């Protein structure tokens, strides 16, 4: 699929960017899962034009309908990888398809989903990781576990079979693309149909306790809950996040890489829907203008 503007993120910032980009007559594609937005499932009390409490999920649903009404295409999928191809940008989706764009708007937020189990915070960087592709080299010949139900977990599990001596994929159920699931299993990944209840170790990870009361001995655990993180996608496109995973932008929401724009929580505080929507409008207009001039 080819488009002028690709918006990554299906929250208030991304959908507002898509609305403005599409209204500016740029071919626009939005990729993301609405449930992954920080606004999904929340109650919002300080949004202009709403008296009382606004429902975050309803706002996203309305935003998706608005984006579509102006001609944007919404693809409810996670991104597995992104890359630059000359002056263009290409992302791969979990169904194996690709989207090629002249400009990209990053609007995925900054939060990494956590397990929130004992040991996770204490052993972060000591065997607990949120990025298999970043840290795979540290686990050559070791035993590792992947935690997560979606396609990113399947890809990470298959990847780690090329480095680790043993790979466990721990999740009570799988919501990954079947082809990716089959690849992981064919590569030798062992499925554990349970939830992680505790990560154990003394200075470094040594095991995990799962919901069926088993203790599994491991050297590292990769927590892959949902799609590829915003920091990972940004770095794939040669945009370097700040130490807090935010992205520095100019007033027009452009990043250090020509053709890549960012908006919403990804650009820093305050983490408010009003800020996200305002920056999304600017980013959408800027990206559409850039794409029209790119002429790729």
C-alpha cells in the first residue's frame, strides 16, 4: 500500500493528524489499534466543548469516523518494523503487508506496557527488557522467556531462537497473526499457557513464577505487551528519542529527520488530550504539505 502521509497511532493526536492531513487532500493512512491509546477507557473532565465527563473510548470512535469521512484509511493493526527507503518510509504490519509513505506522523504515545508483577521494576536492566531486538545479543546461549499475546511477542520469540539456547513464550492465550505464531513454534519456541506472577532473582533474573505455580528457570525475560514501542519505531526511522523516550520537535512538529513528524504524548508533558489534539492538527498539516512537495 502506498500513501502520502502515514500516521502511526490511533489515539487523539494521531486521529486529529489524519483528519487534517486528509482534509488537506493528502492520501492518508492511519495504522494502530484504538485499544492501545492512553485515552481508551478513560474519563476526561477538562476537554474544551464538553460539559461534565467525556468518555475516552467514545472520543476515539468518533475520531476514527471523522478521519474516514474525510478520506483517511484506518488500518487497525500493530507495526512490526519500520525503515527508511531512500527518501520514503516503509512500515511492516502484523499481517505481512507494508505501507510506503512520503511522510510519517508518529503519534503512538510513550508508555511501555508493563506486567506490574513483583521483581519487574527491581530487575529492569538486569534481565528484564522490553525490547528483544535491542537486547538479543546479550542472551546468546542463554535461556529466555517472552511474555505477550500479540504479534510483536511472536516476532520476538522467533527472533530469540537465533540467539538463545531455549525460548519460552509465556501467555495464557495468543492474539497474534497465525503465520507469525506458526513461525515461532516451528523455530522451536515452547509455549507456556499461563501468566507470569513474579520475576525472581538476586541482582539478576534467575526465574519466573507462573500462574500454575511452576517456577521456570531463565536468564532473561522480554516483556512484549502490544505493538512495537514508540521509541523503537522512532529509532527504526533514525529519529533518536530523548532519555525519557520523548521526541524533540520543532514548532511545526517536525523531527530531526525530514519527513518525520511527531505529536501528542510522544513529545512530552503535559499529557493531556487537548495538547495531543492541537499538536495532531499541526503535525497533520505539516506532513501533508511535506508529502505534496516530496514528489516521490
